[in-house]
């Protein structure tokens, strides 16, 4: 089995789907000749031609709007918004058109589009290159929202997204492109070639879009998390010695509620971790679901560890980033009550 970075795994997924399905097209800002700002589409235009992999103007509304039209006529566009922070000009197209097309046409039309967006901080991107807007998408009925945490899932989930008939928001944590990140920014980067989840099949496979993964089994407390925070939570559990069970949600909506409920009922305690801002973040929805479905099994209050309710600060990157120390403190509070 090949060893891949997340970048290579995403590229492999698009390569597989371009070869398998002539209706798949890939485009966005700099994704053609240049191969994408993070090189996720490198080499695909040379292999499949400019009519299947091509560059678009700097117009997120135009990119997504044209993708909806293509999808309604039978194509399967995979479009890239260069950073998740830049999706806002396409909000009306995503929310009012793509998410509603199946419903408003009584199923006569669908919008099988995949919108790839690099997201999150940890790369000194500042306030306009570090946002985690996943909660804005999970609020919209008709959209699927996905965020992988490793190369294996990234490829399988991207293939499943492209094959799906619903519009999928596919968020890619930039800090994980080249290796897992445990929040200790002062340490050398660990490459995916040294991690078990860097092993990725070269052919076609898919990961179900409504499934969570048991990342780390445990008995003392459940950690609900996704993206980069999976590895930060793992580091916090190791550093505290707390027997935490880490659930990698990976598909935020539709959500694998059964996996969440099973774990929380087993441990009786719950810590929720995400990088996005706290107020109205996706963690609030998770806390509500846990309270609703697991109330009589909870032995302590639900804890949330998140980013702060401020723009992502360039100069204070690691004060904003929910690092292992903050997660460890929440684990202690949850297990000491």
C-alpha cells in the first residue's frame, strides 16, 4: 500500500474519479496549470486536458454558480475555493441554489457538486486565511459537510463526496496536509510517511459520508472532535494519562449520532474540541445532542474547548489555537468531578 500525504491522497481521489467518470470536471483558482496553491491538483490538467481540469476567474460566486448549472445538466463538478475564508461571496449560490435544488424541483434536479476548501489555522495565515466556518454549513439543510483528519479518510471521503448526488462542503485542515499535528508547534513536523493513516490504497474506495471513526478507544471520557483537533486531543490524553475515547466525527452533517451516543453512555463524560470560535460553533450542537440523548448517563458537565470569539490573530496564533494544554485541562475537569 502506498504512503501518501493528505495532499497526495486528495489528488489521487480526483485522479481516480476523473478516470472513472467522464462527467467529473475540476476547476477553481489556479487549480489547472499551476496545480493549486497547495498542489492538490498538480499534474491533473496535463493528464486529462484543459476541458476537464481548468482555471477559473477570481470569483467564488461565479465558480460555484457555474458548477450548479453544470450539475443540473448532468456533470459532477469538483470546485476549489482557494481558502475557506473566501467562500462568503458564494454564500447565496451555496445556500439558496445548491442546497435547495433537489427540494425545490421535487427531485427532478440535483446538485452533485463538491466544494473543496482548505480551512483552519496553525500556519500563520492570519484572520483571512485561518477560519473554520464548518458550523455555517451544518446549519443549512441540503448540504453535507465533511472534514477528514488523515490521508486515508481524505481520499475515501472525497471519492464518496464526488459520487454523491447532494452538494458536499469538503473542508481540508491545512495544518494536516503534510503530517499530523499535535499542537506542539515548537516540535518538528511528523510526516504522514511515519503514521499508519498515511497508508492509502492507490485505486478506488470510499468512506461513508455519515460515519464517524473510533480514533482511540478509552473508558474514562469521550472526546468528540474532528480535523486537526483529533491529534491535539490524542496528545492531551497521552500527556495527562487519562483513558480518553476519541471519536473523529469526520462527517459533521449528516452526523453519526449512534457512535456519539454509544461512547458517551459508556464513559459518562464528554469533552468537545474544535478550532472554530466558541459561540454558535458546531460544538454547541454536539453538546445539545449529548445532553438530549445521554443526560441520564452523564457524570459531569459537558466541556467545550474551542477557539476564542475573536478573529484569528496572526501575532498570537498559539494563544488562539486550542492546544493540548487547554484540552488537558478540560479532560481533568471532566474526570475529576
